[in-house]
C-alpha cells in the first residue's frame, strides 16, 4: 500500500444547519455549515440518500461508520464546530434553535431583548450562562464519546470566552 502521510482530516461543520434566508432569496445554498441549528445532530444533506430515507439514526450511523473507517486507516478526525452563534433569526422571526427553549438564557441580548451580535452572524450564544456553557461541553463530550471524534477547531473561539459584560476574559470557565 502507498502511504500519503495523512494523519488527520478536518471536516467543515457537520452539525445540522440551515441555509440563511438571504441566500435562499438569491437562489443560493449554504454548503459550508456555519449556521448551526443543532449541536448534536449531523447534517442530513451530507449523508447518502439511503441514510436520509432511513432517518436520523441511519444518518448518525453513517457518520460513525465514516469515523471508524478513518480510524482504521490511521487517520484522526477533527471537526470544525460553530458554538458561537446559531441559525436563530431576529426577534419576531420563526424560532429555529435555542430561542424556543430559553431565549435570554442562551443568547446575548440588549435590555430591549435585541440580540447582541459579537459574531457578525446575527446573534451570539451567551457562554456566560451556565446553561449555554454546559450545552457546549455536553455537545463536545457527545461527539467524543459517541462518535469518537478526536479533536475540534472552534469557529470564532474568542467569542466563547466572553463574560456577562460581553468582554473576552482568558480565564473564562468554558475555556
């Protein structure tokens, strides 16, 4: 066998995501995955048609099989993850993610409830709350323990280290 010297692959975000309405309006699609809907589910459109037809469990099984196959070839799997914001749109728009659970507990907000956007993506997950920080840690643990992911690349990682004043602090508990 020929060795390419590849020891790891990094996947763009594979968490379930939505295409932004402004892209849809122009007939475009988000293929990159940086508009997370759910931190625990793989994006169904990346799976085979057979897995999609069989449902979410089959999609997850396909991801696990891929990771096992890469590990069998001596290749580690690193995921690019987007925990700094979600696909949630402005207030008044349909709920798509964490706003339906606890808007104020999961998103950074001004006094009037409008989102504080430190990501440039419309909203920012409020990692200064225990609930949001725990959700991220639980998601990381899930991908490591259940899917056997070897490592992560954090999109806009400094955003995760912001305190209740929305300022970066290097000793943030999540970091």
